[in-house]
C-alpha cells in the first residue's frame, strides 16, 4: 500500500526531538497529518491540530496515534527542528520521482519565501530543480540568502539524477564551474547569459547583431520565428537565432560549449511594441525551434511552481518564521502540489481540489494512496 511506503520513507528521517523526553506522538504521524492538512488548505500549526481533530477517525485507519492528535505546539516544535532536506528526500522518494531516463528539461531556479523574514534572519531562499512534464520537484535546497544561490546549485546537482537531461538555469547560475558540474553529471546545459560575464555577453550579442546587419553567407546559422500568439489583449512573436560557439575566444573555459543562442520576443499591447532580447549558451546543438521550446519551458518553474506557491498556497503570507519551519512548509506545499496534480477531475483547479479534499475524506484517500 502507498501508506506503508510513505511511513517507511518518513521513518528514515532523524528524530529531531530529545530521545530521553516523553515522546508521546510518533514522528511519522506528525508529518503525515501535517502534509494532509496542507493538501486540505491548512496554513499553519493550528490548522494541523484542527485538521487532525476533525479527521481523527479517518486518520486512525492508517496511523497509530497512540496518544491522540498532537497539539499545535507539538507540530511547531517538530517542524522547526526537522531537517528540511531530509523531509524533501523522503517525500520525493514516496512520490516515486523517477531516476533520469534522459531527455527531460530540468529547470533550476530559486524563490525567496518572503514571509519567512524575521528580526533574527533574512527571508529564506529555496533553490529547486523542477521538471514541468512530470509536475515534480526533483530536489531543493534552502539557503539563507539569494546571493548564496551560486554555491547552492552544485550541491543541489549532487542530490539529483540528471544524466541524459537538459539543465536550464537563469543568469545567476551561468558559471563555468556549474557548467562543468552539469557535464560531469552526464547532462547538457542551457544557461542564460547576462552581464555577470560582460565580455562573453557582449561578444555573443555583437555577433548576432552583425549577422542581422551584414547577412554574411560564410556563417552557418539556424533561425526560427513563431507565428503571432494572441491573448489577453496582446500579440507576441518569438524568434530564435542559433550559431556555433566555435569562434568564442574563451570557449575553453566553458565545458563542451557548442552553441550560442539569441531569443527575441516582440510584444504588442494596444499598438505599443516592446522588444526584449536574451542570450544563452549551450553544451549541445539542436535546431532553433528546439531551443525555443527549451527556453520557454524554463519559465514553467515560475508559472507552474512559484506562481502556485504564491497564489494558491499563499506562501508569502505564511506565519511560520522560526528555524526550519518556513523551509519545511515549503517542502509540504511542493509535495501537496505534486499530489494534487496527479489526478485530473473535469475542470477542477488546484484550489478546488484542495477544498474537495478538505470536504471529502474519500477524495483525500484517493489523492494520497492510489497510484
């Protein structure tokens, strides 16, 4: 049964409470009730206690609950102390996040939990590896500040299997050691290029400008332009240019670099046009249309993960601020999102599924324990 697998995975987490204390409640019971509460619209530790009391009979169908439902202070103490990385690994293993079989786009990006800021520490920042096609977070690392994202990305890569995949990262992660790390993991990279590497960025931008203006026949490039997309009162057209990176002076510093890319988006709103241009480097070569799909796919981490955490789960309004509790709630929300996306019911949105799970124990059972 899926419940036995969930319990087994959670039992591998180190007990954060003092072992010589009177541990009235089992750790896996506390963690499972917490997850169920978040799936059912729970926002804080009081909600966890109230959910447990409301659903105690249902919970006793698969949890021991030797001393009944823990109170909110017990939930708080556990989630403040438990290792968020260990919790994430256990829940990801329960979800069955597969080892890489190659070909996925793994989008690495960071998000600040704005509501976690307090007088003792700044807001926590979480770096996640997201696979949009499976609606899963392969792994995440919590860090104290966005500026530490560069050092966190290699550590995150050590935690996940990306062999045969394509790893996409925004400009902060465009670093030579990160490119090398990705290649050593057996994956390819597409890295956004900005002024953190001003010479390289300028060279790539100037090259494509020269291509546009001079149309040299000696240069081999690939070009793709999308059809105009209309929606929400705007018209967008996207164009990709790709070329070999063979001519770059510092190509030896970038592991297996093969391709440079220019992405240009033209947007028209109420007759006013704006143009944005971005540049990328890649360790592999494909056609321009393929790179357009990969680059647009990277933004799914914003649209399908970060937006959901902010708008559906109201993460930035969360009141848990102390110690590890903001990071652990972030893990619970991501797990809840993956669980809620497993099952499609008509046109029910994520928030409507959450409300249905809160009303209907049978639906929550289906979400949690049926493949």
